[in-house]
C-alpha cells in the first residue's frame, strides 16, 4: 500500500475583487498540482478580504449556498487537475442562517462533505459571531478517493492505490485541543486548519512575536498529542476589510502568513514566510505516523475512564 502523499498549502493575499481572488486561487491550485500535490488547501474565506472586521448586515450578501458558484468552480478544477481541494466558503444555509464552512472536494470533483466552524470568535476586528452560526455537524473525518500513485513524480513504495483520511477544522478551532483530539480519534491522518489570523498593527511590535509563537505552538502540540500531521494555511498581507467597496474603520489587520505543515511529532516539514504569497508542497508519510505512535503511544495510554468531567465548563461546583 502506498503511504506517502503530497500536500499543497496555498498562502495568498486577498484583494477587494472577489472574482480576481477566485481566479488567482485557481491558478495557485494548478501550480500545486503541477508540483505533484494530491490534496490542496486554501486559506479561510479566500474569496474576499476578511470582512468580519466590521458588523454590517449588507455583507451577508457575500454568502452563497453549497453547492454554489465557488464550490462549482473548485469542483471543476479538482476534476481537471486530479487533486482533492479544501475550500473555505461563507455558506448561506437558509434565510438568515450562515456558516463559516470548509468544503471537501475529492479529486474527481465530488463533494465529499462539509465541516462547519465550531468555535466562533468575537474580538476586536474579528466580529464573527455577528455573521456565523456555530457549526452543528460536529468534528468530522473525510475519506478521500484512492490516488493512483504511479502518476506522481516523487518516490512511492507501491503501485497500488490508497486513500487519505483528513479532518478539517477552521481558524479559531485551532486553539482548542478537544476538536483536534475528537477528529484524530476518528482516524484522521492529517488535520487542515484554513485560517485568517493576523496582528492588530498597533500591538504588532509589542505582542506580535509572542502571538505568532503561541499560534505555531498550539498547532504543533495537536500534532504531537495526537500523532497526526497538521497543516495550517493562512492568508498574508495588510487588509482593511475592503468588501463591496467599503473598507472597515480603523487600521486594518496584518495577516502573518507563516503557513506550515508539521509531522506527528511537531517537526516543521514546510513553512512559508510572514509576508509573501507561496505555494507550499510537503509530504505526509503514514509509515512515519505509525513509527511515532509506536514510540510515543499517547493514544494507547489515555485514561478514558477518568475524563468524564471534561464536558463541563468549569469544575467549580456551580
């Protein structure tokens, strides 16, 4: 059975023109596929600038159904290029009900499923609770269609076909170990985190390095604690939230890029810069995943009989 898979991460800047963002995203996916990527992930809400910098009911017009225009374009691209695609969309589920949704499209263009962002932030310039209903599908794993490994230009260990199990979480979910654990326990080999995270310019000098370090550390810890690969896929560049011709008030956000893929012991396999667009390609090796889990058997040694209280908010007796 083949056990090495090539993963593409698209770190891109997002401008005020949604159509141009979509066109450029397609081009980046083609570049990743041309370098042998079998699964490609785009950043969170890549079609527009990050619109949650303000609360504006007019911006609900950005939402679209699934299937819809973006997923149809991406499905056609997946089929043409023979790659699976993780695409983040502003989903219009029903009148007045919207989600921040990761769509999983298989290499034949089939819609494999949805993950709706579970943890919704509400912070200055990240006013997501105004726009997004919390996810109600739970934490999920998607079995991707087997890949014909012989067509790819990197070494593999068999000519047989095999698939890859992936989990998709979204941005703010990356700070919660429970989501990573519950996804890993369902058999995920790789956790994707499509992301839109950056600095407030006024606090970047004082707090920026610590914030970025915490972000990288928490996601690497998910890889280590669960013995899985983790891919964090961020956008890059300064944005004022210019959507529908109307920038958000204030100084905007500096998205810190630094997308990365790490292995099951948290070692960085590929990492992008903090300030440039990049197409990262790295390998997921299931043999290495097995080796790490044999030597660091965290899942074996879990005391599942002792964790019932984890479902409570606090253990303060109230």
